[in-house]
C-alpha cells in the first residue's frame, strides 16, 4: 500500500452494523478510516419490531452492551447484537454522528481537495454488512492503486456495479 493510505469515512444510520463492519475491515487493511451515523438516535433491534432499543449518540457501546445484557442476554446473544456491540467497543468507545446531511457542501471549503462520496446500498443485517464491508474494502483498494483516480473512478465504479449487481451513487464535493 502507498505511504499515504486512502482516507475513508463510512456511514450508516446508527454507526452500529454496516459502518462499523466496514470500519473494522478497512482498519485491518491499513486504511485511515472513521465511521459515523446519520440518524437522530442510535436504534438497535428490540424484543419486537415496534420496540427498538433507542440510545443517544453519547451512549458508549459498553453502556449499550451492558443495558442489553441486563434486559435479555439470551435474546441479544441469539440475534447477534451483543457480538456486534462487542466488536464495536473494541474499535472505538461510542458511535459518532456525522455533522449534518449536507456537511461537506455547507461547510467552509479549506483545501479545495476533492472528496468522492460513494453510496453503496447495503441492507441492514449482519450478513449483508459483512459482504458490503468486503466490497467497500475491495473498492478502496482499487481506488488506492489507480494511477489517476480522478479520471478512472467512473469506470471503476461501473465495474463494481456490474460485479456486485448493486447501484453505486457517486458525487464529488470539495473539502
């Protein structure tokens, strides 16, 4: 990998499953990665679809883990939520909220460096999060090793769309 690894931010609604699985895989592959959530609160499955566990973004993964163990250790072990929280707390202390939906477009541009925003549609379940994380990692590795990313990224994304049978939305913002 080149001496300056690609800087990557991965985002999902609650900074729990999809973004943290990608964060985990990318960091193990040497990428400079951060992860964020976009929701108003952190939501985890509860005992019924209409009864999620809702937390503030200031709540640590450790606090969520302990709360769910107290509520129903067997349920949250069986559905994989405790395993996911255990992974998350080994990566960072708590979920982070992305600073607003239009953060890159509304903030003062400092360096005018291009930031490629790529949306990959991934279902919010453990299996899809893992598959999506490996797909994102492979995409990042290909981007990292292109000779001319600015001119090659559209073709690269098209190849990944065809390979994965998923749509990729792409736009460029300036930082």
